[in-house]
C-alpha cells in the first residue's frame, strides 16, 4: 500500500530560480492530502500528474501567502471541472473568509461542498482519523499561528502465513488470527497458537511536515522515531540570527531536530530566495544528521512497507 | 520611445499545456502597466524579466480568478522586497476587500501605499492621464462586470528639422515650432513658416486589451484604427454556441471585430484548455483579418514610432 510524498514546491517566501512556494501531495493508502498550497499549486499538480480530483483534505499550515495563495485557483478549477465530492479544508482562522469573499465576487457557488475546519493554536489535536491512519497537528513556533502535520498509519494486522495455513479455517478464525488471537475449537481449546500461523505485522509508517518554524525542541517528543521528517531550512548557518528574528530555521537546526528525534530520514525545504543552489544547506545538515535530502520539486519520497 | 506589450499569460479559465492565465505588461514611454494578473504572474514577470518594481498601475478587467489570482502574490513580494512607491489598482468593486482581508490575516501592513480605484460599469471612462498618454476603459459584455483598456498616446509635437534650422532661434521660438506655430519677430511678422522648419509629428500609437467578452460590435467605434488589438478568442468556430452561452468569443468573431474597426494588427488570446495547440484558431481568423497573430507567453509586441 502506498505511502508517498510528492514535492510540489519547496521555495521560501519568494519564488526564485524556478522554485515554487510550499506545497506537497501526500498519498497514504489511496487517501490524498494536499499540504500547503503555494501559488501555482494547480499547475504543479498538473505538471507532476498529481490527481487533484482525489484530494479529500487540504491542510494549510498558516496564512502567509507562500503557503496558501494557490488554493483559490485550485478551488476555481475544481469548480469549473464540476467536482462533486466534498472537500475538507483545515486551516487557522481566516481562510474561510478569504475563500468565501472570492467566491462571492466571482458570483459563483462551488459545485462541491467545502467543509472548513479551524485548527487550534498551540495544542496537538487529531484532525483526521479513519481505520488506517491519523493526522495530528504539531504546534510550531512562527510569526503567525502555525501548525505542522503528523501522518501516522495505525497498527496493522498480523499477516497470515499462507505457506503453513491449514485448510478449512473459518472466516472468523482468520480474522482472529489477524488480530493476534489463537485458533480455538468450540470449547476454547487452542488448536493453533497464533505465532505458528502468522507473521509480524507490516510496520506503521509515519511522516511529519514542519514548516514554517523557529528551532523548537518541543516538537521532538511528538515526532520521535518517525520515518520521514520534512523540516524547513530557510537559511544557512551564517544567517542564524536572521532565522531567529524571522522565526525560521537553519539547515543545521533542522538536522539537530532530526537527530534529537531519531527520525529515519530528513527532508529540507523552504529555501530562501538568496540561495540559487540549496546544496550548501544540505552540506551543513549532513554532519549533524547524515540521512538528509533536499526537497526537489517533482520528486517523490516513498516510504516502503 | 517604447510602446511594448509583453504577454505573460494567454490561457483561458484553466491553465493548460504550460500556458498561464491572462496577464500582460504594457510599457509606454517608461510608464509600466500590468494588465490582468493571472495566477503566477510574479513568476512570469521574473521569468521574462519584466521590471515589476516599476509598475505604477495594475488594471484588472474583472473578478474571475484567471484574471486576478496572481495579484496577491505579487503584492506580498513587493512588500517583502520593501517597495515604497505608490501602487494604483483599478478594478471593479470587490478587489479591495479581497486584498485587505488577506493582508489582515497575514498580519502585515504593506510597505507601500495601495490606492484602489473602482471601475464604473458599462461606461467608458478615462482612468489614467498624463502629458503623454491616456488609458480609458472599454465596456465589455461578460458574465461579470468587465472592462477592457485602451492605451492611447496623446498627439505628439512637430519635429524640428535640424538640417534646415537657422542659428540663433530662442528656446521659446523652438517650443512654438513644436506646437505648430510660425517663428515671428517682436512685431508679429512671420520670419519662418512652421512647415519650412518642422516635420510631421511622430504618430500617436494605441493598444486595446479586450478580454473577456462576448462578440460585441459596440466596441468597434471606440477602437477604430488603433495599432494593436488584443481580443479574446476562447473558442473555435465549432464552439460558437458555447461562446455565446459563456459570453466569450470565437477567433472568427475577434477577427470580425478587428476588421470592422480597421485596426492594424490583431492578437488572439485567452485560449480554452481544450486546445493543446491554438494554431487552428489563428487559421480561422486569418481569412477574416489577415494581420492576426497568436499571443504567446514571453513574446513582446512593439509598436514602432
């Protein structure tokens, strides 16, 4: 089952050198989430063949323009293409007014239902849950109310080992095996111990999106041990003071968070327009956390099962 | 002196095949006007080296998203880059609310003064005038209040023919010659007839932007004889009924307007996403008006003096 992050934009506040502002498509087991909507996100989705008709939830970290200005164009396009399925938008307060004002002046009523969810500030909350995964917010430290998002698969069932499975088991017994139960007869006597017929479950994968944020160790506990962390890295070391003033992070700070949280892989993004090539940011991060990569538009990051 | 139209986007409502929505940079004698602001206009300005810091006036034809959604990103960028000179925005009512709502939720106060001007509906009006040119609105027929824009240089002074100019004329006499006056002595006797020392003025150039609009012969009188007409051509002939329903034009209808108005050149744009290649639209226009071209992103159309 899929668990894939597609980078649609990884520029900072200003688009530069062909880089687009923040946006990502997160696909987990055929659920599609759009995380931030920098300007031109609809063109980026078309370019990288992201199936925007299947997006059910749009998560906006905060209301700086480089994180949401592409939303309205996408909504108008969905409307012109006669989308009918509901769309959930999660954002800090204000975005509903921004959107409804624009629909009002275009004299259009969207062809689909938009359901706004206002994020709480400074607290973790589960904003999405189904049988396979949860999404919770990560409180970030920025100039505006700002939240990251943590995607986490729920614990998975044990896998039945078909090579040793006896014939004739009932559906209920197979379901019990997946839940970790033994196979018993009608009197409760164990016929097969669970571990003789099943394999360990596939691992539950996880991904955290943390942009924009100042260096913030408070997030470490929440993201401990996750598979993939996207953390903003607006500046290089020589701009650490600037990072502090603007409540952004350096690449080294992002790597420090990744190391403290013992994540598997770190993805750097939200590069300042001062860097034509973000490679030096990567080079400052790697000594602190070796499994680091740059977020490059169009690249897909798949977390294997 | 320059008179140049740079195409930044010529797609219709949906961006498609790499084409961006409507936007143009119009430069006349070092005045810079941005006409419509389709999504990603700031990236297009950067790509085609349009000097957006020098833009003094932004003209928005109407409040369908494909004509204004790039404005906010451009304004935020100007703000982040600490623009100080005033910016005039001309639009039908609503855009001021859309912009101020977004500045409010980003908790920023623009670094420069934004002066909103609300366009009148269904009447021509001069919205810009200085010593060299005027800009007036062209009432268009569309689903929303919608205006085109007519840029027209004012009549130019006669040019002094230096090859025959006698020595010793006063500055006031030279200025009089440019205004078409004869050179007289202190008693009012004509020393030199104007036409013996001057050449005809350079022509006053003109450009009209007409998008979006249904076929509308009422505009013909206003744009008669202009040098360059940009007219929307959303559809081909076989979609004439669709054009009528959606209050757009076919390429042939655009060519008919150009022919009736006897303009010098026609530029087609606002191509529907159904056309991967807009060449067939050009082929339907040319039999009706031969001097027709397609509006292609990045191309500059200069009207010579």
